[in-house]
């Protein structure tokens, strides 16, 4: 039986305390997991200068003690591979650093993406926004109001996507204010929230947040960011149950990551665990070519082969769409249409 790390964490509702007590030192993380004797892991500690290490203790508690290949650890631990400059990789792979107004990206015809908050509870090493200039796109009422004015003036928009960073880093009263403003714009019908907080700190799904989303006239969707079944625990399932009762549509998107989930059976386990928690698998993204993350890359042909096998392991409705995002394109580009033997 796997030996999972035991950590004292605050009560479910005290998400802000958990957020204030995250691990930021590679040495501390490895010590907690009994991995300080692995020189190849310690060698990556200086990568925190490129992109800070940040991991909530509630997430570390799901990592397997003594396992240097733990899939949750691999997503969050600094690596010397981050110093490799790979051809074709950039600091802005999706061409997002020219927003229409501060903190608002109008990338698609009918939907715009609002960067609610720049920070995250966890820093994922593969993050395509690891170099994003959040200092120029501060999440505050002044910038939000400018974005809201733009949204109100563009009637082609019917869906707003809360993103970041992580939008659920905003406190409940801030989200209430934003929701109230959006609800007053007649052409907005849907709100989509993209967040990793419900999985890394499940206590973020408070009764107050669920109640406010339930009261909204907007159709609300939550897109979780979960890459491996080991991330899912009882606290996450309880949070999803709370949101489901509030009428929120629950989806998940994953990133295909070498050494983490580049295996059809691992992805099948994830789809089953998600569905059991009331969450539908939605997208499986190939890696965005962001500088510092090339070691996570899975080739397109490998991805297609994994998808072929995944289709034989789970029901069709549990198979996420394989896609990539290309900067400047009007939508995501599906790769699953190419699922065929050559």
C-alpha cells in the first residue's frame, strides 16, 4: 500500500489559511516526501528563480511518500530541465500578451477571457502563462470595470470566461461583485470559470460561493484542471457535489504530460474518477510550447496513439477531445479528427 504523506491542514472552510501556508521551498517539499536523498531532484532547485515553486499542503498530502516519480510531484517540483532553451518554444506561446484592455482577452468571436486574478494556489511547471506579465494586468476593481465596459459595448459576446492565474483566488465578495456586474449586461448568458483551486484546495468551494452561483441568472460552468486520478479525493468530491446541487455544470480539462499521464490506462482512470465525482472530461490539451516546459512534451503521433487506446477503455462520453491551442486562431484546433491508422 502506498505511503501517503500526512500533513495537518485547517478545516474545509478555511481555504485562506491553507492558501497562506503553501510550500515554496523545493528542499522542504522533498523533505516532507522523504526524497531529500535524491540528487537529481535537488539539482532542479534553482529553477524556482525562473518560476516560483508553490504547492498547497492539501495537495502534497496526496503525493506518495518516497516516490520520485509521483505524478503530482512531477507537476509541481522544480526541474533543471526548465533551463533548457528548446527551439520553437516561447514565453508567449498563445500570443496573449496584447490584451484589448488590461486583463481582458477577446480571442474568440462570442466569448472573452477575463484575467480575474494573477496568482495561483499552485504553480504548475508546465503552465503556458508562467511568463505572463500579470503586473500589467492586475486583478482589481478598476481594471475589472474597464473590462466590464468593453464587454457591455460588445453585444457579440454571450459568454465570459473567468481565468487567471486562478479566478477563484478572488474572495467570495469580489466574485459576488463581478457576477452582479455581468448579470446586469443583457447579452451575457453564460459564465465559465477555469480553476485548479477546487482540486488543490477543495475547501475553496465554500457554501457562500455555491449559493451565489446558484442564485445567478447566468448559466455557470466550472472547468476543473486535473491531470491525474491521484489528485481526486473525498474533499474534492464533496465540493463538486455542493456545486452540482447549485446547478453548476462541471467539466474538466487536462494537459497531456510526459511522465505524468502519457498513458491510456492512466487517462482512463482519470476519466472514471472524474465521472464518479460528477465531472465530465472535456478537453485533453497537447502541451503549449512555453519556454521551460519542453520536457513535458508528448508528440502528436504519440498523443493520437494514446487516444486510440483510450477509446477502447472507456465509454465515448468519457473521452475528452484532444486539442491544441494555436495563437491567433479563432478556436481550439482538434486533433482527434486525425485518429486513424496510417
